[in-house]
């Protein structure tokens, strides 16, 4: 079975080498290609990939995915350009662990779209922070399960038949993809094996922006699936949540999700984004 690993990237020349090294040390015994779909980088990403292509045992290719902004577009370009019948996706700034690809291949019949669990990579900024959800809880949502765009796999035919990821979304495109697959009668599953290390944002501003972006995106995705039964959030709860977390002192907060100012910044961004996204999409309940 021919396999393609697709990496969407944007200005990650200083980080993507670690991901390529990690892919070179996979326990999977077969061959596979690595397709780097570049979403318009202005750094030396292309030059770095072309240089590395000559010194690794797997085929490594750079493809231009700059026509439209967003990871969804980059993944779609990579999937269309891939030669493999089985596609595995990871991100440029993360690090897959040695058993990542072998596990995805082994479990490929468990569901139509499969993913693995992840953990935060150790760093100074992670000291004292709340860890990612427990592996068995990753990919869970009250409406429907979902996969993470940074660690999933499926048949190329499945991905293309679904039309790829929705390029309107600059965040939560993986959630929308997962839910759309289930509307089409397909199954998704996250394997509770931690096989990916993710880099979390390490400044107050970056954490805030990430939390807000994800929450705004998820609100629009929820609105898209209202007809499928996704409940509308109560506006009063969104307002109280936003006000409460923003005025709270991050150093004395009793919220178990807040263990550091970075956690608080992310959660504050989420709460503000939930309110902003609900209003912008018009998807909320007054009662």
C-alpha cells in the first residue's frame, strides 16, 4: 500500500526539520512519501525542503499551496498532489513519535478516519500548565466525535470523496471535516495512544489569539450543523462566561483549567471567541 504523509506549513523552516527527522525514525517498515504543502511561506521553507530531499531515505517533496490562506487549503493541495492511496496528516511544528505511522496503518480498518492522541511537548513555558485532555477523552465532543488535523489518516479516496477540508474555515476545519464525514455515514475514531507531541503557544498574546480563533471557528462550525441537531448555546451563558473569565485574576482563579497565566489567556480567548462567534453566526438561543 502506497502511503503519503502530508504536512501543511507556513513559515516553519526553523521547526519543520524536527518533524522530518521524526518521520525518518518511524517504526513503520515500509516506504512512504512526505509531501510538504506550503501555504505561502516567506521564509526559507522551500529551500530547506529541497535541500533535505537529497539526504533522507523517503521521498520528500515541496508543493505550492499558496493560492488560498489556511491549513485546510494546504491539506487539500497536498492530498490532490499525493501519490499514496493512504494519507496521513501531521503539522510542521509538532513532532510525531516513532510508532505514529505504524499505528495509523495498523488501525486503518477501525474507522473510516482515524487519529491518535497527543501531549504537549516539554518546554519551559509548559511548567505549571494544565496538560492536554487525557488520551481517552481526546476527540470527544457532546455533539459528535472529531479528529485532530495534526494527527489523522484515511484513504485518499475517502478524503477526496468528501471534498477535502472546507477552506472557508481558518480554524476547526478538522472538526467540520469530521462532522461532515459522519453526516455522510462515515466513522471517525481517535486511538488513545499518545503518539504526537504538540507545541503550544508560549506567550499571553499568542494563547489569547489561539483560544479566540478556535472558539470563533467552532461557533461557525456549530451553526453549520444546526440542521443535524447541534444545539444552540444560550446567549446568557456565553456572556457570563466571557465576563467571568476576563475579570478573573489568573493567579488566584479557582477554575481547574487555569494553572498559569498562559492557561488563563487561552481560556479567556475561548470565552470571548465563543460569544463573538455566536453573535457573528447568529447561532444562539435567548433562553
